[in-house]
C-alpha cells in the first residue's frame, strides 16, 4: 500500500492557480532545456521513501481543504551550497483535483496514509465513504515525520 505526503500550498487560492504555477515552471524548464518535472524542495527527507515511491502522491491543501495531488516519481536528498541537507520531492507535472475535504493548517509536510486520501474528483462515487466533511487524520504520531 503506498504512502503519501501532504502539504499546504501556501499562497495558492485554487486548484486552477496551482495548475498555473506548475505550467509556468514547466514552461521555464522547457526554455532552459531541463526535464519536465515538478520539484518541491524540503528541509526534511522522508525516511519511508520506498513506501512513497510505491505509488504515493503529494497532496496539496489549498485554503483549508485537501484539493489536489501530484504523483511522486522520485525523492532526491542533496546538500545545498551551505552544506545543509535538503530533499527534492519530484512529481509528475500533472495536478489532479481531488474531492475537497477540510484540513487544519500544519507546518511542513506530513505522511498521509492511503486509507485517509480523498478520491480523485473524476473517480468520486455516490457510495464512497471517503469525504463527508470530516477533518482528516494524518500520521501525526509517526516519529519520523517532518517538523
């Protein structure tokens, strides 16, 4: 079962705006002849990499709701110019809207379990027991979560 990550999309007001940001980054990468991949740089490197790369996605919280996701395709730890450890979370540059679900604010990214993820908007069904307007549980008790 894949493990996912979840993070606030700070400064983003809609899925449409997030898609625009990703499109701008891909356009800039194309002009520079760089690979077409969306990268988020984090101070923390996930410890559960194998589980994440087994089909995990990066879920985005926009304006207090889980609203979109991108499939994670690589996790690349590195050191910046100052020698500080960082991590590239590499995603397919395709933003997929999900069934909106309220989510309280938090800092950094968190692990997000498969049983807690909302369905993609195109795949939501009337009989789905996911959603329902409840606040989601994240794996807050995991000792190796980002802080």
